[in-house]
C-alpha cells in the first residue's frame, strides 16, 4: 500500500474516488430520469423535473470534484460553511427581512399611499424601509374606512409568508359595494330606482376621471373592459327580506364619506316619497269626507 502513501499514490486514490463518484452520479441521474419518465404526469412537469435533476447533478459534480481534489479549498470551504451557518442561524429573521425587501421592490405590487391588507391588518402605507412596511390602520372590519389611530409595522418577512391584497387596483378608485335591506312587502322597485339615482348623482363629479383611469388600466394589461356604471343586484337572503346590493365606483380614500352621501340621498328620497304618499292619502280622505257632507 506504499503507493497510496506517496504523492503519486494520493493522486491515484483521488482518481479512483473521482471515477466512483462520477459513476454514482450517472447511476443516480439514470435512476431518477427513468422514474420520472414512468410517471403519468404532464409532459411539461416531467420536462421541468428532468431539467432540475440534470442541473442538480451538475452542481453536485462540481462540488464533489472540488472537495476531492482541492485539500486547501476543502478546509477553507468547511470553515466558511460552519461560520456561515452560524451567522445565518443568528441573523435569520434579519436576512429574511432583507430578502423580503428585494421581493417587495421587485414585484412593485404596492407603493406608499395605497391601501393594503396583510393577515386581516388593513391600512394605508405611509413608509417602506429595508426591514418592513409601516401602515396607518383602517377599521374595524373590512367595510370600515375610518382610521383607528394605530400605526402598525409589518416586517418584510410577513410579506414573504402571507398573501397581500391591494384595494386600489384602479389607481385612486375602487368598486365599492353597499347593501341596503328592504322588506319584500315594500315598494322595492322604487327603492332600487332611488338608490341607483343617489349613486349616479354622488359619483357624477369624478365619473369622467374614473372612466379615463379605467381605460388606461384596461389598455395596459389587455383586460376586458368592465361595466363601470353603478348597478344593483337583488338578493333574497331570507323570506320577507330583499337585499339591494349596489356596486358603485368611489374614491379609494373617501369611500366612507361617499357611502354616507349615497345613503343619505337614498333615505331622503324614501322620506320624500312617504311624505308625498301621506299627503295624497290625506287629500283623498278630505275629498271623500267632503263628498259625504254634500250628500
């Protein structure tokens, strides 16, 4: 075994190790490729996995050859790996926040001033930093648009693990839904007409700007043009009750204000209708009583 002790012997030992290592990699790739070929999966999925296996075999081959032939590199690599693992474990959350920053910047899903929701936390973004996002909370509930006074910091790591929704895809406007319950015995047709009229009167000042913004987004993303006029859907949640669900475009930051304007206009019209109905009824009663007196 003297040849294994000499420099030539060390080289021979490394050659044998290399041959065994390469044979093992070829056998492993052949086994995995054959198993993937036998799978009754989609062709695109199989192709994706075959490419993944090939790339992993190449990476393992490079790392294995470097480990076998470069003693000094092996020692340095081992030391660096140990130190690197220790550093990563100690600062894992910090680096995940940094990763989340690059992820958030790369996607450019939301910007400062827009309203987002992360894990049932809603609010307007007021600051974005390397470690997270600061929002002014809006609530309570998903239908409220009033600031609670709380300032909440959301770490970037949460953006990596949770879904994020943005409420103002149409830039400064959103489609808002308002539910108005009425009795089935009431004149719900008139109520529907009054609610629609109140919505059109309220959104008239900004409707042209909203229409141009919508055309911009539709053209940019090749989307089908949505119906942007206020519209009402009728639902029957239970016997004796009807829900009038109004969908109306509103400014994202002033939804609460404009919702109140629509409801107040609607209720005023309902009150005027009832008042007019009572007046007609009283006039009819007076006319009827007068005719009886004449008789």
